[in-house]
C-alpha cells in the first residue's frame, strides 16, 4: 500500500499524513522493543535507558521510540558526525558506533549511539540511530562516573564515529578495542549488539 499525504487534486490530506506518522512511530517502537528484549544489562532491560530514532538522510529527526526522550536529540548530532567523518564512503550494511560527547556521542561517554544507514535502490534515504547507557565504558572507576577525574581521559574510553560493521562484515578490531577497555565486556558487548539489532529491525520495517 502506498501512503499519500496529498489528494489527487494536490490538496493536503491530514488523514494520510496521520496514517503515515502512526506507521513511522510504530516502526520506531518496534526497534525500541527489540533493544529491550535483546540487551542484558538491567540499565537497559529494566531501567529502559535507551531509545530508537528514525532520521532523514541528513540527520534530521523524524520520529523516536523508547522511554528516554532526552536521547532523541543527540542522535541527529551523531548522524551528522558520521557524515562529516565518513562522507561518501557510507555504504549499505555499515553500522557505526560513537560515544564521545564532543564528537557524535551521547550526553556522556556511557551513552553510546549505534547508527545504521537505510538505503533503497542504492540511495541513502534515512538513518536508524539507537542510543543506550552502558554499564561501564572504562576509566578510573566502575560505571565511568568519575567525580575525582581531573580530565576527560580519566573518565572513560571515548570513540569518534567508527564502524562496527562494514557492509555487513563485523570489524573485529574495533570490537576488541571496546571489549579490552571496559570492565564487563560480555555485558557491554551484548547491549551493543542489542542496539544494533534494534537498528536492523527498524531498518527492515522502514524499507
């Protein structure tokens, strides 16, 4: 079924627009539910500190799902950081990670953003960007809350936009960097994979 927001006469169709908006919102909520069901830390599976957002190709927010609404705004910043860093090399099947608050990350280093570009007929048409709070991202104390830190390098591992998957192929070296620098690597890895799974579900529904 094709959804139209204008009538044959070219006038605005509020019913078609509302149906489209509701469908997009349902896609974001399905992505969010996938995160909650596949992640394993209590921060995500019980506290629900995560979000799923759908964005335009340039990073502008379309709709968002999940419980933490203040995550919604950071995802556009993250997508634009990916585009600024990787530009025309972004390809179908790529999955990006970032957590540096100053370069595409979340509100703090524990809020990671996982992004997946959505291609249709070879054209980049949208992004799915999911954010979640990790149990630990390294640094001088467990949980990466470091009130005694004197600079950001003591707080946590910070990564700019990097690929976790390149055209569907897992980038094992990047995964190993993350696992090596966190205290609970199995839990963090599974939560990251949960965020990636939410991206894939939302991407498939969106397409």
